[in-house]
C-alpha cells in the first residue's frame, strides 16, 4: 500500500516511519501533504492510505466517506510546544501552557 504522509514542515519521514524502522519495516510514501484539510481530497482521489490520530480520523470520517481502521502499532507521538522567549515569564502564558499539558496527558495511558 502507498501512504499519504502529513508533514507540515515538508519532512519526508514521520513518527510512524521511525517506529516502523525500529521494527525493521518501512512504508512507501506516495504523497506528502501539509495539512489535515488536504487529506480527505487526497484519499478520495487515490487508493492511498493515511495514518492520523484517532480523533482526527473520526472527524474526517464524519465529513467524508473514508473508512477507519486501527493502526496495528502501539504508537506514541511526541508533540513539542514552542513560544517566544518574551512570553516565558508571563503568568497567563504559563497557565495556558500548563492547561495544554494537562489536556495532552489525558489521552496518554502509559
């Protein structure tokens, strides 16, 4: 199967590729898109598949006629948070970043 890679930065490998590589596997990337919004059209116009977070997949499936399947890997995605250094000591920014960390950790069971 040929895959669509979501890569906002244009990288040709994603976190799933690194996980597959650690298992001695690799996938064939046929298309790289920069946003989740490009995925439904790309999927509809091809026989490619894409790996997306579960909630994103559910949302896309509610809007289009795509099929969802569980990924046969237990996979953790690293997410980075960045901000301008002038905001580092701002109390509101610190509060907001702490809330983002709380919400992000809700879906992590390990």
